[in-house]
DNA sequence: ACATGCATGTTACTTGCGGTAACACCAGTC
DNA sequence: GACTGGTGTTACCGCAAGTAACATGCATGT
């Protein structure tokens, strides 16, 4: 077994894989998550079985595709999270980074959020929590880690950080999703409003005249 | 055209529709969102074409099904939101109501959150925002309305309330989804942590030793 | 009584997609 | 020149969505 040959083959295989992923990317970007394996294969200039040899099944391809974009987005977010500025500014930068990303490529975003597969055909249907958008989970965990590292939350802080991580990510996601659909305001306003929410303005707001507040 | 006859037919049709929906409910609860039209028809003791006559297509059936559960859940949430207590207590009650619901029937919850269809086959693929879980949207709008009605948020308050409504719902959803999968703590603890987040504890927390905070 | 609607139900089909089996080609290696 | 391993193909299976086309029960109008 020659090492150089093996390396060459490996490199070429990886190269091929990357090409296939880029083709798949184009198709998903054009057709949305409904893209069929046939269409992807055609875009790549080949036929289905090759895709299956490389990625196992559709879930595998989608997972690989999702990983690429998720990694890229997470890198951006980490950069915003690590910027040298005070807390509020960092939070706003992170929110804005995420929103800018989904605004720039809504198709990709939509694909990442709704893989809509994940469950093996033979599953006894009860895997809630595992399949819902891995991107959200990864972002949640990442943010949780940052929070836990940098904030002093007292006893039980680690768990609190995880809850907050997932909660904040979910807030960002849902608000972004809604905003992307209705565009009721500018991105900057949205960022500001969300940061205000996280800064406790909900608790601080006064009651309206006429009854007890929410 | 006799009115009584028409009414009778209508009533019977509605009755049938309800029966079909309940059968579909059972199947979805048992098999998850992968339930096939054949399976649902079999459960109802009939065959496919009848389902299609009643609901148009699978999306129609799923939409009808989702509406039932969404309405039910929203009623519960409204009750929690309207309880006679102070703001923090209401928020906690609302969070707890939602979490209790998804905890009690994860299959239903999962079905509601991942319809995974929605787009017409002929769509020119760019309807981001419309298809992602109608339940989240409805809850967001509902909460926004409550917030706007009861809180004095100053100028731009209406828009702020909408952002917050969707944001809070998203936070609740994502945290609940994660919690349901990992069960890292009790429901009460989760509720408390999320309420703390909304109450500004993130902004108030002190930096950890060794560097600027998040 | 008989024909006319009309809703309800069926069987049998088409279409399209995920996934696979079997075969063909084209390097390099012994 | 036979052997091996990777790349590629065509042709197929299974399954689920969705659709004709036909059959039946039951009220009505003449």
C-alpha cells in the first residue's frame, strides 16, 4: 500500500466531494430545499449513484452542506462576539451579523433551518429535539460557552448560561425569520429592539393606564 | 333549494371532517409527521381520495390539523397571560404553560413546528418567512398584541412590541426544544432562567475575572 | 314509479423521488 | 496480461402524493 498514491486518491476524492458540494449549493440556492438528488447530480454533470457513493443518502449530503454554511456563519458570529468593545456593543454586533447573513442569502438560511429530514425510515418516531435545525443547536451551545466563560453568574451559572444561549439564539432566529418576511423596520432598528429586550426593558416598562401590566 | 337539507348536509360534512381530523390526529401522534395519507385514510376506515376531497392536498390536511392544536395551545396561553397576578408571575406562567404543553405531547409539538411542506410545487422558490411554523407566527403576533395593549413603551411602542413578541416566542421555543431533548433541568428551573433573562440579568451580570465581559 | 342530482365510496392508475443493483470503463500494480 | 479500486452509467425497485373513472345510497322533482 503506497502512501503517496493513497494520498493522491484521497486528495482527489476530497476535491470531487467539494465540487459536488458546490454544485449542490448552487441548486439549493436556486431551487430551495426541495432540490432533488437528480437535479443536483445533473448540475454537477453526473448521475445520482455517485452522489450516494459520496454522501450515503440525501441526509448525508444535506448534513455536509449544512456543515459548510454553519461553520461559515459561526465563524462570523465568533468574530462579532470577540470584538474589542463593551458588552452591549458586542451583543448588537452579533445580532447584526446574524441578521445580515440571513438577509444576504435567505435561501441558504431557509435551507439550514428546515432540513426537514433527519429521521431514519426505521425510526420508532420519537426523536424530538435531535433533528430540529442543527444550526440553532450549535449556535446555542457556542453562545452558551461564551456566556459561561465571560460572565460571572454565580452558582448554577453553567446551566443558566446554556439556557440563555439557546434562548437568545432562538429569539434572534424567530425575530429574524419574522423580520425577513415582513420587513417592518430596518435591520438596525431590529437589532436595537432585541438588545433592549435583553437589557431588561420589558421588566422596566411602565403599565399602561387602565389595568395591571403584562 | 331547501335550507334544512343543505344544513343537514353541511352538518354531516363538518362532522365527517372532524372525524377525519381526529383519525389523522391519532396517526400523526403515533407515527410522527411522516404519516402517509394512506395510513391516515386507513385509520379513518376509508381510502385516500376522500381525504383529498375534504382537504385538497396533504398541506390542507396538515393545516387543518395544525389549526386545531394551535388554537388549543393559544387558548391556554391566553389564559396564563390573563391571570390576575403581577407581570413576572404572568410571564412565568405563560412560559410554564407552553413548556408543559410541549412536554406533555412532544409528537404534536414536533408536528406543529415542522410541517416541512407548505410551498406549492409551482412556487418560484422564494417565500421565506411564510412557511416557517405558522404556530410561532401566531404566538408571536398574539404576544405582541398583549404587550402592546398593556405596556407603555413610548413612541414606536407598537413596533417594539411586535419585535418583542416574536423574539420572546422564539426564545421560548428554542429553549423548550433544546430542553425537551436534553432535559438538563426541571421545568421550573428552566422557566426561572428564562424569566431571569427577560428581566435583564444578562445585562446586570458582572464580568468574570481575567477580561472584558460578553 | 322513474329519472336526476349529489355526496360518498371504491379500484386502479400516473408521476416523481429516494435509493440500489448490475454492469462498463480506466487508471495503476504484480 | 490478469487484478484491483475508483468513477461512471443505465435500468430498476419501492413508496408516497395525487388523480381519473367508475359504483352506490339517498334525497328530490315530475
